[in-house]
C-alpha cells in the first residue's frame, strides 16, 4: 500500500509542478459500502474520453517532454489495489486536475 500512496502522490506532485498554486489532497470519504480513499490535485488532468486506457501499461496521456515517467505506475497501482480486492478509478478535466479514488 505504501507503493500505491507513493505513486499517486508522486503523480500529483509531478502533474502540479507547473502550477503557481499547487494543491494536492489525500483524504477519505466514508460511504455506506466502506471508506473511499482519494488523491486529488489541480494539475494537468487528462481527457476522460481516454480513461479506459489510464491503467494500461505504457499508456501516456502527456508527452514525455512535458512530464517524465515510464508509463507503468498506474498499472502497478491497479494491480496492487486488485490484490487487496479493491477498486481504483479516476475523474479528471484536462488542465484542471485529477482525482484518483480507491477502495480496499
């Protein structure tokens, strides 16, 4: 789980680096089904029409010249969450940030 949080916070840090007032939040919402954890930022975001590819290996939504990375971080996160019988999903708006939610 350390790797999950490290990766999600690292991505939030990376994708807010160009913001003059970066905002990164980690929190939990208590739902009837149990806790839903989230990492939210106001960074680069992404177009939701590509969300089906988000957790694929080597999938990138931004050019490597803009944001470095290998393209395996979110795929790794999804595998870890699945092994803990949880789910992960995201909501975003291009140039307005992203929120990653997960359950365990």
